[in-house]
C-alpha cells in the first residue's frame, strides 16, 4: 500500500517532467543512429566525397547481428550516461532540497522508500531500452537483413540486467552523498572501474556483470544460452539485491 | 545532389525525423511552462531549436531546475 | 502520564555538543514553546524527536501504548523551511503524505480538502505548489503536519519568516490546533511563546535552563519592573538607586528610570521613602509586573 503510493508518485512525477517521453526517444535515437549512418555512409561518401568520375568506394556492410550490437554498444556508453544522469537525483535530490523531511517524518519504511523509487526508475529505463531495441531491430531488418525475434529477445533479456545493474549502482550511491552531481560522478566512476577490473582480470571474472555485453554478442551469433551467461546474470541479480539491501541500511542509519 | 536526395529512402528516415520533432516540441512546451531554468530561457530555446537531437536532450538533463 | 519523556538527551556534531543533557516531559494536550536564541539547539532537539537525527546520548520515550509501532505515525512535523514537490498541487501533496501515513485514498482526499479550507487554501488546492507564495507554503506546511491526525505536532519556527498578517494567521491556527493535539513549537520570539503556549522550555547554548508553566516561571522570577518619570532627573539619583540592594538592573532613558527589582513590595517602600527624603520631583511611579521579556533576558544573559 505505502509502497504503491510512493511508486505511483514517482511515475506521476516522471510523467509530469516528461521523462516518460524524452527518455524512450533518446533510447530510440541512439538505437537507430548507428545502423542508419552505417548504411548510408558509403552512399554519402560517393555523392559528396568528390571522388573521381567512375570511382566508387565499397564499404562492406556488416551482417545484421553486428548491426544490432552497434545499438547495444551505444546503450553501454550513452545509455549508461543517461541512466546515471536521470537517477543521480532520485534520493540525493530529495535529501538535499529538504522534501525528504516532509516525506520521512511519516512512518515510511526505508525499504519501501528505496525499492519503490528504484522500481519506478527501472520501469522507465527498461521500457525505454526495450522500445529502443525494437526500433533498432526493425531498422536492422530493413537495412541489413533478417534477424529473428528470438535473437532480439535474447539480447534484451541479457542486457536488461546490465541496465538494471547500472540503475541500482546509482541508487546505492544516492544514499552516500547529498549532491546529485557528485552521485553521478561517483556512479560513472564505479561503472568504469567495474569494466576495467573485468577486462584486466577477465580470466577470473567470467561471471562479472560487465561481461553481459559480450554475452549478448555471443547469444546473437549462436542463439544459445551458455552456463557462463546464466552465471553472469545470476551474479548481476545477487549484486542488485545486495546493493539495495546496503542502500536501505545506509539510509536507515544516516542523519537525514 | 537532387539525384542523391531521391536515392534516400524517405520511408526509413521519416520516423527518425518525426521522433526528433516530437522531442523538440515537448522540450519547447516544457520550457514555456517551467518557472525557472538553469541559465536564461531564451538561450535554451535557441539550443532546443537549432542544436539537432542533442539540444532538447541537453535541455531536459541540464536545463530543468528541479 | 506524559506523552513524551526525554532523558539525558545529548547531541554532538564533530565533537561539539549542541544539545546538552536535556530532561523534560510533555503532557498531552499542552502547547509548549521551545524558546531560545538562535543557535540554542532548538532545531536539533526537534529533529531528534522527529527521528531524523540520532541522539548521541540519552533517550526519548513515547507513552507505552504507542511504543510498539513506528512513532512517526503519531508525529506531525513542520521544518523551519518546508520544501514541497513543486510539481504537485496542494491537494495532491497532502493526499500523498496522508497516504504515506496509512490513510486510505478516500480518507486522505476528504481530510486534505478539509484542512486546505481550514488554512485558507481552499481556492488554490488545484494549483501547483510552485506557484504558491511564501505565506501560502507555510500554511500548507501546517496542513501537512496535521494531515494524519498526529497526537504530537512539532513546528520549527513556524512564524518567524512571516509578515505580521501571516504571523497572526498562523498563531490563530496554533490556538485552534491546541484542541486537537499536543503542540511543541520552537521560536526565538518571546511574544509568540507568550501568546499561545501553556508551558515554556527555555534553551540556552544547548542546555535547558528553565522549564515550566508560564505562571510558575513568572512566580519564580519575581522580578518586578518599576518605572519612574522625573520632571528633571537629579544628578545623584542614578547613584543612589543603584546602591539599593533590591535593585538588580537600572536603565535610564531621558527623564525615565527603569528599575528591575527582586522584591516589588520592599522596593516600593524604599523608593517612596528616598523620594520623600530627597524631595524628588516624580511625575509618574509605576509598578509593572515582570513580563516574560525580562525573564527571557535575565535567563539568557545570566
């Protein structure tokens, strides 16, 4: 009951400040940008490149699998940046402005407060990510050749966990600092650190959630879920749960 | 040049353009309704209208004062 | 049975003690003013009672039947500078915080309408809070503190940021509120405390230096104020008056001498005697009962 009150308030807020419109659009744009530019690049060069008469540049077009992965790549960089930017004020912003004094002077449990806010952000991000992926898939099919729906769903399923993981990291950092800008900076730093550690100690960290993007690639090419993929997903889920528990405990024991 | 424009498959690009226009309109509506922005409003109006794609996004992320 | 019992409550920030060893009880149905100059630790004390800040030492006990549940259910709190979700309407915000305190949507809606009418915001309930004026926000702040019918309402400096009209309105609201709940409000302005409170907690540099009902306190500080107007002030008057034992403090303002004395009867007798002896030309002799202002100054300055 209390949980759904907070959850609904967050949804309403994200609707009134147009996040429900612009975040999906940003994911759509960054999802289809790469496939479209890749497709048109040779034609653009040939028309405006001032090449001698008769000469033509042929750039090999990527296979459809590769084209879809371009979108995943964008979501791994720009997407992560957007996620951090819209999540960095989720709790820190309320603590800093002082609204939290009016909210948390009610018998609001910290578990409800954090998980409802987390869930509303996850819903926004997942919806945007899925819509973006569908657009990307549609364009890849038109421009580069057939890609099955199961390949698309597999990619969404696997990479969705990374998206949720990034939201959760940012929510966690929200409970550490009061300044949203600092929250954003530290969250990005943590994501970069996870990537770095994973690539340096790759042999020992096959299950790191940061590997989810390479598992998406593997799945899209082979169509098979391997044990390593499941393990990585499992680690992501455990990580998300632990970070949420930690966030709740930190906020509970903090001066507000 | 005209030939090149004819070559472009407008069915492909139309959705992209429509989406961009929606984004821009929503940003402008929000800019009009909002009380205060970080930085002058007119500057954001210019950015939203003239900076392709990135303008409205920048506005939503940096321009809105919560 | 006391509503709240505070024992040895202390709070330190970075080793600096801002609240020192407070002991007091709040009786149900009373309106209590937490009085003290700026920086006395009023806000810190209220924030500890509201559960935002954990005491370094000591305990806060609510009466037994409420112990088992989250005490915030019974508390309404208004911070000194309340901040709202500006994108919500006044009614939406009240309904939101009401539902957070486990009211049903319907119940919260009815209560919100009722409260908005009471604080005079009935006609702007559908307007976004971002468009409210400062005074309107303060009144909305009081409404949100009352929203879930708490038994204890705590208000941090509820009138200090308001203009005289707004101040009047809020003080009247407080008077009405007394019928429904126990009120604890902080202020650094004596008049406000004097006007609406039954009891006073006087804080100075984190310490509770006085606690009691207004009557009891004014009895304890039996200082009286004497005002003498002279046709022309004799040169030796100040010196003579100052040498009297009953006189605690003396101020001269042109032809008027204001005396704070610790025994009104004795002072009156002695003064009249001296005036007759010296043949002072006194045009006015007034014994003013000690007001809280003097008590406040005396307590804070001693």
